[in-house]
């Protein structure tokens, strides 16, 4: 779960207990988009247009925070191995180069 201000929590699904909760570094702002998971990572977009990439683990770690430079409210999508992120005026496509 992610809260406004970039506070990310991992929760034990069996008993609802918080496993790990901390603020994602360099990720302040409101969150309207849902987190999205792929390739053992979680991608989170906030309204100022930052994209956080964290490990999909119980004790998650921040791998990277990127600034797209304009507001974003939409949940990222994956199509054929490409991550799509919609900002206010741009549709970004991120893919590993081969």
C-alpha cells in the first residue's frame, strides 16, 4: 500500500500485520495511481510525475526514483514487455534494450 507523501507499506496477507513501512526517498507528493508490479519490481507513479521503482519483497528497497517533469495521475500499464506511463502531455514507453 502507498499513502500520500510516499509512505509504502508491505502487509502480511495472512494476518494483516505491517511487515515494513517507510517513506520512499525523493518521492513526496500525492498518489492517485495504483502501484503496478512486473519483473519482481513495483512501479509507483505520484502526481508530481515521479516514478518510484522498488523491489517486490517483504522488506522492499527503493531501486530508483525518476522524475518525468510533469504531473501524472494514471496507473502505469504493461504491453508486450513495455511499461507505459501517461503524464499530463506525454505517453512514456520504457523497455529494456536488447
